[in-house]
C-alpha cells in the first residue's frame, strides 16, 4: 500500500515540500528530491506536454545508447491536463516494456530481482487503472517502498486548494506552499530561473534547490549513459549502492 498523509494530521506540522508532475519511472534525482522533503505534491493540474516524462522514460538500448519505454495514451485535446490523460489499455504496453528489458539479463547483476519487482508492480491491482497520473503515483510509491524512502503525498487535483489566479509559472509552488503552511520549498536546480526568492521570503517560506551529486555506475558492455530511468539504476546496483546514491545531493539557496 502506498503511504498517504492520514486524515486529521495537522498540516501545520509540515516543513519541507516538493512539487512535481507525476513522471513515469523517473531518474534517480527525482527520488532524491522525494527523500529530501516531508511531503510530496503530485502536480497533475498542469497541461500535459508531449515529449516530456509523464508517459515515457529511457533505458539502455541493446546495441548502444538509449531507447524509450512508454505508456500509450488515448487521443486527447492539446489543452488536456495531466490528471485527465487516459491510458490506451488496448495496447499490451506492460509486456512490451518487459520485453525491452530482456537484453539486461546477460549483463546486469540485479536483472532477476528488478524484473520480478516490475512484474509484481505492473500486474498488481494498483496498476490496473485508466488514469496515467494514478498509475505513476502507484509506481512512485512502489519504488519508494522498495528503496526504503518514506513517501507521503497528496494529489493536487484532489486537494481543496484556493490558489486564485496564477500569473507566473513560479507562483504555483509559492501558493501551494503557502496554503499548506510549508516553511520550506525544495525544487530541482533546473527550475531556478522561474522562481522569485523575494516572493517566497515575503511569505516566510525558504526557497531551496536540490543539487544532485555525480551519479556514475558500471553499465557492463556499454559506454555509460547518464540520467536513465530508475529501472536502469536498479538493474546495475545493489540496495546499499542505490541508498548511497540517494544521499548524494546538496540543498542550497
């Protein structure tokens, strides 16, 4: 079962929060951020954008470089929000992904454990959903459970937030943090330019950024490809090695 914030727990106890779109088997930096915060907000009220990470990610290609794994979607309007994206369940995408991972078998030391985990994850009741956002929430919780990361989260579209008019992209995080009584908001370094530190300071909220350290490991028979899905990390590394990687970050202003 994916851990959720229990009803009745005061939000005033909340300290650090992270807010991200629900990515599909994201890279390890995503999980570093989950580990660094007290509460995670699944930001599913943004417009779904093609060629991002909500329905796809990368693993090693059998020959060299990388290839995509993805969840097929039903057709939708351009302005459709992430929360309303529906999985095309007529396609056997789960078994296709499993087949795309077979080439790891000969070289990756943790292939058996990882494939077993993925099959258990894919074919459990929690993954039998039509909502792409709910599928990703379930997968994130499953991975966090396996990696020993506490995952307390809420889904933005299911929260009774009074955000008002959003005039600037950086205001989403500010207003959500303010509504939840957060004292600190932590974001990946790539979004630094969209935020106004002065606005956060005015609201008594610390604005911080997670700067990941170097993540490099052996991909036997391949030239190392950085930034792949957590699936790749799990194929090549033990639980202790992954735990060490999860702690390789620095929180800065």
